[in-house]
C-alpha cells in the first residue's frame, strides 16, 4: 500500500522569532528535514518536499552571511528555500510622534500560499503540514479545502504560540516541544556543493 505523501511548509520568521531567537538560540542550527520527520508516522507516511520560507537582511552583512550559511546547510539535507524580501516602511513613534523607517519582511505569507496551493493543484502531496503560528495563514487551509477537499492540512505550532484561528481551519495540529528541537540539529559541519559549512558560534548546543 502506498504511503501518504506529506509536504511541509515552514514559516522561517515565525519559527525563529517565537522559538529560536531567545528561548532556544543554541538550536538555531536546526535540521528542518529531520524536524519535519518527527511529525509524521514513517510506517504510513513519507516526506516528499520541505520548504523553508524566509528573507535575508542584506543591510546587516554579518547576519546575512550567517543566514546564507544556514540556507546552504538546509539545502545539503534537501530542504527547498523560497526567499522573500524586506522593504522600508515609515512608522510613527508613539511617544514623541516622530517618524522613522524600519525594515519589514514581505511576501512570506504569499509565497507559502502560492507554493502550497500550487503543489495541491499539481497533486504533489496528500497532506500539507504548515509549520507556523501566524493566523494570517488560516485562509490557506480554508482555500485548500475548497479546491482539493480530499487533501488534509496539519498545523505544527511553534513553542509559545497558540494559533487558534489557524488551527480551526486545519484537520489537526501538533505542538513543537523542546525535545523535537534538540533531537533535530544539523552536525556542526555539513558539506554543500563540495564546500564545508560550519555552524556559526552559539547556534548549536555545545557538547559536554
């Protein structure tokens, strides 16, 4: 009997800001392919594609360099990256009323929606797992039910988030636990296109 085909769509910014930036900074060298496998039953399901959606903060060179290294490391284990962009947005200070500009990430939600629904129409999966706590993605699950009612949507919720609206539009949901992160790390060095990539300092649990 054929196994259920599973695609995974990972909201990189939501995962980073909710879980990795402060709560688990030593798990930033996270193997998203392995993490995805922790949420399927290998006896009846198989991972087909894992997508990582993010954008690079090019105006901060050191941060951008580390992020690129991570993207290359993910590619080495078969994760597909879909990159959006940042744009400048004018904001007002609530205290002084003055204006200032800040960078705002764009296109991640759209990229997830377009990629997931495109894969659904092309019949590339039976179940789609959305790893995010962003309720703005709730319409994606709703639309999937409308155009492909035979396909299922699962929500993988990062630690510290509830994603109630997102969960209500899905067939099921699961929560990421600390153990899922710590058991899904990349080795300190990986090889991509013949080049060795080393985890940035502080991104990986130190061996005792």
